[in-house]
């Protein structure tokens, strides 16, 4: 199948998720689409598969302009998609899941299971799959569930199969099987779109590779006219410039100390965490989202429990205490998800700004709030951080994304806490606000605060941090001084050019699962 | 003593008590399996019961009564769909509203249309046809359970098995199960979940309408304000306990019918009424305890501030 996407754009609110992306998918090819999380890969595929119909631009299948209104239109045109999160009904059998939505009719809508079984046995034989059609999906392993998803597309005679991050959940042996199957599909004349952020897999298996970043298509080249280095440069983006400089300061005493911290519910099995952040220092943790950064941050701020180990803030052991005690000990937190964790969207700016200070004498007289003081405080913050808002009594939800983030940062930094945890502080924020946020964080550093910066944006890490660590599969690398490491080295650590040690590690973790 | 307790009249009363609850539970089960949290069964039944009496009285035959009951149930189902599927109303809020509407509207119409308050009774009201099965009717005890019941008794038992069959063999059954368990999965294979849920609500309306008809023009021939008297809630409990699976549901309904009849019968033996009337509710409580034990979740790591 020849699929053409022409000038596709998608807006989510004020965020431009896809920006005039044009892409050609040729038959008999494995076409890899790579990019960071949030680069727009999945959004582009949901447009091609008819799940997202709020786009501008055109889709051509075999030179015919198509206009999907539901996924069934795309399915009829021969497109199949294996979603990252499997779309299966766990209480149904393999057979029932495969035929759901394309049921073979016997009479009056009753199902012809024999027909479906015969067709599936043929497919199983052709592609050398082995699976028990009568087993309940809830009992299957992750790899088998993926096979069910692939069989769903084959049963519908898909000529173009989209696989969204198919290897993220597989064991090495299952990965090898998957890529063998993909080669078989390719040889049978199907087109394959492989969405991934693992460059190794792309280099080894793809015929063509397209790179996406921030909603734009950066490049689309045959695999033999590009290189691993070029792809990883294009993924992380090499040419953002910022007029922000980090002055040389000698770091002070240790403010945040993690020793042998074993966090509950990490996404992968890694080692315990050891980390120090000193005064006048920014320590960056780089990594692709989903490698355990969010869980580590939750453990530090007190949203998540730890199995063992210590968290110390300014020398006080806070491992067992609740969030407000931790904040009193000198901790503040700039969350990644400002809608959910950072702000009460239906409350006023002044309420949001003062929320962690309501118990203080300055803002409360007995049980009553000092409204004027709160208002003045909020107006000062708004002025100082240049938050664009109509008034201090406007609702938080009325602010734009960048201004919401500025308000949170203004609130947290105004606490003058010794330890600042900043989690993707500039995610989804426009360039002007990014510069300002970076400036504020650096001036906090100069004023003796200790900052832990968790970010999937390498530029941000390299601009701000004194030291960098990389988080991969719930494990922190040793720390590098920022001057002594290159973007490429970090990029490869983040995207994991699989070294022997890591391979072994992964095997162990899968056995444990 | 036991022979006095479990006589043919007792067997007959188990069936009569069970039928409305069975029909309402089937309706509830259809919604539950399709992912619609419908706890407005009480209001659905009440509307059905009133429409059955009104239709029979106005049009002169119980057939029209049954048809009116079905239409009233479907109307409630469509109301639910309008507020919960087409508009983003919360299912619990919509359910509470429809339960109140069911009670309020029937009480009002009783006065406005039939001109009485409290109870409406008329000689013109008949009863749904009852079927005697030769041979079976002469079986001891069981005969009066299986024979001589209203046609709705046989229809509802039939519905249990047809529903079971549809869930495993028919594409609508597949879609309804998928809509309840993983609507996004259904959407990605090209079936929109909302129409499937609408269908479930309409079928639920039909079942609950019939349940109401059984109450008002079969078990008795009259309408009393709030005559559903908690049966819709018992049905909700039964649906949740059995997870909407038709065959276990039938078993549990019969158990409730049995306990309820027993409580009536024990009154006759001089047990205090306050005690015997508690029995069906104690049985529901025990059933609920079993459900909650099954649903205790194991939260690992998170301290409960946030489940994202």
C-alpha cells in the first residue's frame, strides 16, 4: 500500500501537536518513525488510523484522497494498528478478541466461529505463529497479547500495519520473534510503520527512517543514507540557543541526600538510588520519560513510599514523614503536570499562590484569612514573575500554559526552600517563558539553593546543570560534570545503545517479572 | 412443620416474588455488562407498573397494558441515554433523578389522569394470562412453582438463557461486553461504544417495564404509589454480586424469592413481623459483604493521594 500524508496539522488547545507534517509510506518497507515522547509520532498515527479526526491536511491511500470519520474507515481501506496500550478485552478469548468488530455472520448476527477459525489457522500457518485461540486473553503473557493484536490486523487483511512502540514491553527473545514476523509481512507485500525511540532497532530492521521533533518532521531518509549519530542529533535537536549563562560557583554543603533509596512500584527493576545535591548546585537527571524519573520524584516529595533507604533534606531524615513536614524541612516542588498537581484550576490565582502559606501568621489571623495581605502577596508575585493575568482573583484555568507554569514557579520559589525539585519545568511552555524560568532557576542556584532538575529536554539539562546523571530503566548512571560530557554521549545513554551490562540487566528484570 | 412451611402456595409465592426481580435484574445486568452504571431500576419498574395499569384501563386489555409498560420502560431508558450518553451526565446523578421522576410522575399522574390518590383499583383491570402446563402441574410442590404462572415468568426464564447465549455467540453480545470492559478497544475496531450502550439501555427499559407489569397486572390488579417498594434496589445488588452473568443471576434471584417468601410465611407462624421483614435485607447485606471482599484492591506504593 502506498500511503501519503500531506500537510497534516493538529492542535490540542493552544499546543500545536503536529505542524504541517508530510510523509510518504511505500509498500514492501519497514518505515521507522522516531522521536522523543511528545514529538507527535502517536498523534500522527492516530490521524492516519482515523482515531483523531480534528486535523487539517489530506490523506492519500494509493493516490485516492481519503477522509476518515472513524477507525472502521481506515480498517476497511486496509490499515491496521497495534496500539502501545493493547486494545483487548481480557475476559474474552483470543478468537473472540480477534473477530470483535469484524464478526463472521452465520444467521441473524450469530457468529460463524468455524469460518473464523479456519481463516485464522491459515494465518497462523502462513506466518508461523503459535497461539491457543480458545485461551482467555487475561491469561496471556504480554508478548502473546501483542501477537493477538497483530493477528487482529492480519485477520482484517491489513496492507499497512502500524506498530506503536511495540518492543517496549517485550523480552529480548520476543523482540527477535517480532522482527522476524515483520520481515515476513514485508516480504508478503505489506507496509510496516514502526514507531519507536530505540535507534538500535531502527538501524537493524528499518528500510526507511523519519525523525519527528516538537510536532515537525525533521527528516525522512532511506536507512543507508543516514547514520545513528545523525538520527540521535535530529531526535534531540542540536540548534536551540539560549542567552543564559551559568556562573562558576563553588558548591556548598549537601542539602538533599538520598542513600540506597529503594522506591516502591518503579516501572523497571533497577538499583537503589544514591544522590547528593549541594547548595549552589543544579543536578540534572536526563532520560526518556517512563524510565522511573516520575517515581523517584514522587518518592522524594512524599507522594510515594520507599521500601528502604534514606531521604535527607538539610540533614533531617524525612523518609517516613508526610509531605507538609518535608516542605517545612526545606523542600519545594515544581511538578511536571501543572493541570493536575500544580494548580487548583477552578480556584483564584491568589488562592493558588497562597495555598501553602495559609497556616502562617502573615496570612491568617486565627482561623480567618487576611484577604488583603494574600492579594498583595499575589500581585507582587505576578509582577515579579511577569505572569500575564487579568487580576489576582482570576481563575487559574484562565491562564495560558506558560503563565500557569510561571505562577507555580513563582509560588514555589517564593518559599525560599533550600531544596528545589523541578520536574520538566519548561514542558510545553513557549520560548520566552523557558528563558525566564531558566533564569529564575539559575538565580536560585546563585543564592545558595540546591536544585534537582529532572528533564527529558537535553538542552535544558546541559544549559542549567552543574552535574548530570542519566536515568535508564529505573537506574541512575554515575554523575558527569556537565563540561566533561557531550550531548551525543548523553543522548546515547538516554536512548541506550545497548551495552553488555544493560542487556544482562534487562534479562534479569524480565525473568523477575 | 416442614410440610406446612413448604406447601404449594409457598412454591407459588416464590415464583411470583421472583419474576419482577428477575426481569429488573436482567435489565440491570444488560446495562452493567455494557458499562452503563444504571441504578435507576426502581424508577424504571415504577413507571412500567403504572403504565401497565393505565394502558389496561384506558385500552381495555392487558395486552395494551403490557405494551404500555414496555414503552414506559423504553422511555426511561431513552431519558437515561439522553442525559448520560448524549450529554455528559454522571450515571449516578442521572439514576437518582430518574428514580425521583419515576416516583413523582406516577404519583402525579395517578391523581391527574386516574383521579385517585394512593391506590387505583378497578374491575376492568385484568391479569396477564397464566399458563397451566399439563403433567408438570400435578408434580408435588414444584408443580405450583413451574405451572400456573404468568406468561412473563416463562418469558423471563427464557430471557436468562437467551441472554447467556447472546453474550457468547452473537455479535451484539460481543459488542456489549466490549463496551463495558474496554470501550476504547471497541472503538479501535471500528464500533462506536455509545450506540451499543444505548441499545443496552433500551433493552433494560423493556425488561424493567415488564417487571412493572408483572407487579401491577399479574401479582395483583391495582396500582399503589411506590409499589416497586425497593425491588429495583434488590435487583441492583443482585447485578453487582453476580457481575451481570445471567445464570448465576437467576440462581440468586430465586434465593431472594425464597427468603422473601419464607419471611412472609414465618409471620404466619407467629415470628415477629419486624424480624421477618428484615430477612431479605439481611440476605442482601450478606451478599454485599461477599462482593466487597472480592473487590478489595491492593494499592502498591502510592499513599492514596493520587492514583495517576
